[in-house]
C-alpha cells in the first residue's frame, strides 16, 4: 500500500443517496413471521422484502387508515 493516495481526480459515488441506515424498530412477532414466510415464498431475505414494501409505501405516499374502536 502507498503511504498517500491522490483522490483529486476521483468522482462522487452515484449511489451515495441510496445508502441504507441501520435502525432499531420494535415489530410484532406475528408481523415478522408473516414477512419471513412471504420472503421464503418469493426467495429473498425478509428484511429486504420489508424494506421494499416500506419503500413502495413511501414512493406512493401511502397513508395508513387507522380506526380506533
């Protein structure tokens, strides 16, 4: 390895805005089980499936319809 590197001609990462951020969130066990089963059926990791679903909701501006009784 060199002692110093020259980054003056480097370009910015075009995917930098798409970086995922690790968070901690409490999700009901039934919900996790649902996504794990669905993920196994579709063939992708359940966390990726949950992320894809939430991303789709955000892109389409889906608002929850909560009814308290």
